[in-house]
C-alpha cells in the first residue's frame, strides 16, 4: 500500500484520471491483498456476516459508509486519512453527477421565480428547485457541499 499512497491513487497505469469510487475501491483491494486476506476473512475481522458488500466497494460499484472506511484504516494501520480522503472525493463526484443529472433533466433553476416565491412566502416552483433542495437535505455533509457549489454555479443564489 505504501507505493500506492506515495503515487497518484486516482490515476490508472497510463496516468489517466479514474473516478473516486474506483480509486477508493482499488485502495481497499490493495490493502486486503497486501495482508493476503480473503474477502470472507476480512469480513469476519471487520464484524460483517457477509463479504458480498465488500466486493461491491472494492470494485467501485458502491461507496462504503464512513464507519467501514474507518474500520479499514484501523485494521490496516492507516493513520493518514488516505482512505477517508478517497471516500470524500468519491462522494463529491457522485454529488456533482447528481446535480448534473438534475440540471439535464429539469434545466437550470430560474432564480427570479424561486426568489419571488420565497419572498412571497410561497413554496418554490415545481420542478428543479424543490427536487434539488430535497436532495441536498438528504445528503451527507461533503456531498451536500458539492451540490451547493454546483447549485451556485448554475445561477441560483445560495439558500439558507
């Protein structure tokens, strides 16, 4: 793992950027391989009844919860926050993707219409604004920050 940490974990062998979820998955996989652990054995050591979820995390199909990343760091003696940083990057990328999907589907927010509704004490207009607001409220902290940043870029003023 030391070689991976000193290099660029977000780049593949050709120096191309890979997604945060794939970079995190590769790092989790590398940790396990360096200790010569099977998925089943690692799941037991981490207190999981099944190893199938760990496989999804290692393949970058899902982003592991914060407590699992912390358990990996404890189990493998990683004190640098390396895995947590990769997880945060993966969450930011996912949030940006979600915002992009909402913008593609519903178009950019009409800030004048939304502001007028807020000033008049009415609910925001149907469509993009309430969906994005609902999405932001349901996200973990770093994802919510990425959504707010993308929202701001789309032209909507910051919301309380």
